[in-house]
């Protein structure tokens, strides 16, 4: 219908592409989740299954947008997704990216609901909204995620104390609100202490939220531990709280060791292959009717492609962490892995 007299309406669709070479964060947020959590009898102050369902939906988003989304952080009914600085998704169009992520997340949430709540039917369709914010530097991106985790802590401390007053202390919700008015962090800790709750012993997921990141861990069948920590290293913060990764390496080394080990074993494999190639190169050249030099060149090209594939998304593993991301330790090891993929996720 491009040539019709109606085609001019297309001009009303204004471009909304994001500035190049900037980080994009899409934050999705449950709409009316206060009501939703009541309708589905979510446990107070935290429902682990409801949070795990959020995490599952977020993992779906990350898996679908592997190579574009490098990290995510979630708490309560919200999740933030960080897109690579050079992300090409939907030609960086704000509305397309935001709506796509909201849609991926929401459908995954509904799709996975019965797995997490097998005996609680959905009462009505949950919805999420989303916003996209652009950040110009890694420093500000880090501060963004630190801000969200600080928020997790403040809300969780408040909510945990509030519900202790209600559920254990017998106060009404408005009485508990009054009790907490004007209190500081140490006051809340003291109240919790009276109810026998040691805040620092509560589940890390409640206190720290959930961080999803890609790690490079598997190299041609030889799984390498992504963070086998030694005392005081940057890996410590993560090691203590990782939940769903397999660290089969017996390693006592550091992350750097693990990488070193990986690359040297790859190099050893490479040497073996070179030997094998030397034996058959002449034969192959004769069979293919090409010169040995040409055959060698083809081999080199194939090897280069193989290495490139290795470095691509295949060896990235999505890990779920409940660690501190306010300190610098996390960022020195977990700078969002630059997931490269073969198939660009462009406009569909
Ligand atoms: Mg909300």
C-alpha cells in the first residue's frame, strides 16, 4: 500500500532510536503487584517461589537475547536488563526494545506460573510495564545497579520488620506502620532481634536480590570452574552466594588461573592438531587437486573459524547469583561478559 494516498501517515511514526555507543537498561515492573500478591496469597514479607518465578522469566529474556543483554538484576516485582553498548537489537529503537523485553518477560512469567505454583491457579493475567534508560558510561551503569541493590536492602529490611511486627508481634498493619515511622536501620535490626530474627542470616535472595550474568565456563567439553576463589580475591563475593552453577572443577586457583588453564589446554589441543595436519596435508592436497600451500591455507581458515565459534556464545553459561554488587569486588570479575553471537537479533 506504499503508493496510496494514505501512505503519508507513515510520516507520523517518528524515529526513536537510542544514541549509538551507550548502555541501555530496560527496567520492567509488575503492575499492581500489591493486589496481585494478595490475590495469589504470596508469603510475606518474601515469597521465594514468586521471586524464583521472576528469575525464571528473566532468564528466558536473557536466553532469548543472548549477545544483546549481558546482565540483569531483579528484586521484588521488578527486573533490570542491561544491553551491550553496541547492541544492535531492533536498530536500537526504544519502543521496539522495551516492548519486546516486557512481552518476553510477561509471557515467560505466565508460561512458567504452574511450574512454580502448581496448586494455585492464576486468578487473572499479570502485567508488567517497562522503561528504557540510556547511560553513557560503565561507571554510571554500575551505580545504577548499586542503586537498585541498595533499594532491595532498604525495602527488605523495612518489610521484614513490618511483617515481624504484624505476624509475630500481633500489631495491625497501621500500628506496624506507626511503630516504624522515623526509625533507622539499627532500630529495625533491634526490633527484629526481639523477634529472634537475625537479619543477616535471612536468605541472600531476599537481602541481595538476584543477579544474572553470563560466564565463560565450558571449553570443548572441559568444564572450568568460573570462580574458584582464594582468600580475599574478587571471586569470594560471588562464590559464597552462587546458587545454580556447576563448579565441577576441583580448582583452588583464582579466576585468572582458570582462564590461564583453559587457554593453555586449548593451545595444547592446537599443537596436536598441527601435528595431525602435517601428516595428511599432502594427501589432502593430492585428493583435492590443490597445492599443499592452498590446503594449508584452507586449514588455517577453518581453524580460525573454529576458534571464533569457540569464543562465541556457545561457551557462555547463564549464572544466577545473590551476591553483593554494591562493593567493587563483583564488578572486577563480572564486568558484563561480551557475549558474541552469530545470529544478530535484528528487527523481526
Ligand atoms: Mg510494581
